[in-house]
């Protein structure tokens, strides 16, 4: 599984044969420039989700439910999940939280909408967690995550994202649930893996999460290309003859002659 937020990226990921695509509310960070995901709206998710779904032929597309689109009530959860699915044509929605939001998951599933749960580090609760920290390292936290996994599975989630969870604990959760587990910073014992595609392609020249393997360094490639373009324009080496369209000398001569006659007539009238 990889994230995507636009038509071209989604179609390329799909062409590569990746099984699942997540339109994550991480778009707030990597596409919209927000400090966190909290400002992302349902309309944002639908806008980007539509583009992704149009670019996909085979991959299973999951779209995040953003902050406050399901927390307030079961009714809000079902209504917004329905909007996202109906308006984007996605395959499933994803929401953060365990035991506390099992009733939302159950209601959404009862409405005929497949759900991916998300436990461990839940970015929408970053202020409650005191930052982006690994979850489940203490006995109390580990037990909570086991209970969360059980609760969301019983509520009907067909898959569970495990974010920033110790590898042994993630493997244990995977062994105890029939739901598909998808890890991000949770070791290789999960059933699947997900990464933010900008992280794995090295789009940023700065921070990269520890759990993300950089498969390319596109930041440097793009930066060099942009610099070279600027230089070519300044030196007028672009566009070159191979980038331009020709017109016959005869047409240009007739055009110049006719324009010259028009100018002389205008001068006489003045």
C-alpha cells in the first residue's frame, strides 16, 4: 500500500501493481503545507480522492476520514463516510481510534461501507499524545492496543493500520486478529505495509521518518532540473529549434508586406 493524492501518481502506482492506495489525510502535510492533519476537511479528501480514483484501474482505494468527520457522533460518521464513498467511488474509508470509536466503525459497516481501522500512533490525536511518539512500549499501552485491535475487528473493520508500534507487539496483534494488518513503522510481521510516497521517493530534502526506506532521491533530481530550466531560459538555450514550430518564409514575407501597407495607410490618414 502507498499513499496517493492525485491522478498521475495514482495511475503510476497502479501501473506498478501495488495492491492498495491510501488517500491519506497526510495530504494536509505533504500537499497542502499544514503543520499537521487537523485542518484537513471532508471536502479536501473528496477532491483528492476523486482524482486518485479516476487514475486507478486495479488497486483497492481507501480514503481517510479527516479530523472531526466522525468523532462527534455516530450519525456524523455514517453521513461523512457515505459522502466520501459516494462522491469519490473509493472502495473503503479509514478512521483513527480503537475501542472509543468501535461504535462508529460498526455503524459505517452496517451502512455497507468497508472500513479500515487505524490504531497506535493516530496523528489526529497528536495533541493528546504529546507529539509523534511510538505507541505500545509500556505494558499498559500494549494491552490497550490489543484491546483496540480486538474491538475494531469485532466492530467489522476488515483491516487495521498499525502505526509506530513495536515490531513484536505488531506481530502479536497480527497473529491474534483475522483482520488484515497494515504496518507503518510496525515491523515486517504485519500482513502488509504502507508508506507515504513522498517519503519513500525522497521528495523532501529534510526530515524522513525512521520507518521509511528511501527508494529514490527525487528532491535532488527535481531541484537540479528546476535550476537547469531557469538557467536555460536565462541563456535562451531553451526553447531550442527542436522545441519550436515553423512557418514558411513565403507566408512571413506576405505578412510583413501586408502589415507594411497597413502602417503606411494609417500614417497617411493621420
